[in-house]
C-alpha cells in the first residue's frame, strides 16, 4: 500500500519528490517461491510519466554507478533495484577497478564482439544473463548475441534501436527466468514494439506461484529455459 499510494504516485498526486531506493531480493535460485520474486511485473505496472526507475544491474560496477547516480543527480526519483543474492558470489559477476572508477551507469549492455554475424539476439535483464553466457560458451554458439537491459524503466526506444543496430538480420528473443505471466515480458511487449518489432518470449510456463519449491525441479526448469533460448 505504501508503494502504491505514496512512492509511485507522490509526485503526480502531491507534487512531492523522493529519492528513496529499494533494494529487493529477486532471482530464481532454487530457494522456493518466497525467495524468488520481488514481483517485478507489479513495479513495472506502476511506471508512468517517468515517475520512478526500475533497474536490474548485473555487475558490481553497474550497481556502484547506479547508486552513485541516484545520490548525485539533482533529479529526485524513487529507484527500485532487483538484487539477486547469488550474484554476490558469482565468479563471473565481477568488475575491474577501472570499471568502478571510470564511466557511468549503462542502461543497456551489449556484446562488443558479435555483430552482423549474429543470427539470434537474446535480450534479457538480470542474473539469467550469466546462465545464457555460460550456455553460449559451452555450445560454442558464436552466432548468438546477448543484450542486457539494465534499466527497464524509463528507457527510450532510441537506445534500444541503437543497441540492436548491428544485428539487423538476427531473430530477436526476450528471455526471462520468471513465468510467462510474470517478470518484464508484458511490459516489454507493450512498451517497445516499435523498437523491437517481431519479438518472441522464452520463459517458464505461466504459473500461479512465482517458483517451484524443489531445487531439483528448479534446475531442470532452468536448463529447459536455457536450451529453449538456443534451440534452432
């Protein structure tokens, strides 16, 4: 109720600005329904008129620059950050000192080495990127590019068009860990059709529960998800 009545709508209803930051555990890690979802889809439903920011960063440098931006910028907007626990110890989720000391927060992060040779582009957000990157290396799929949307809202179509420019002849897939009826898919499908065109979704089947309570089932579902993303 506080988020609905005060955080997301305070600027529009009462002309009150806020720089509040919410760090919310979110990530399908085999720990059961109550540990998996911060209900990303509900925050995205509340987004309108640039009222708040919803971000899902994937590296320490991205988190650092995101929080630094939130403190230093003169613009005051609520910030919702999805923060998977597993990325705290993931061997690939690292940044160099240069990454931390230079640069700025990037709303979209894309592959530098895969360009016009890409036959498929996997667009995702958050920790599923690391599963996709590991599978691409294991499968030796040099024809697949992976694009990370680190800020889901607000995000201008122009940024997406620029990021996708090198992949004009590739198929586009949105990949998410969440079930079809959750996560960012409905938001992506509704808000970015002009930029993304014909976009298919790879996700878990729709479900009333955010996640399974069985770690074994979770690993099986996650493998199916990754295999589907790379299926011919």
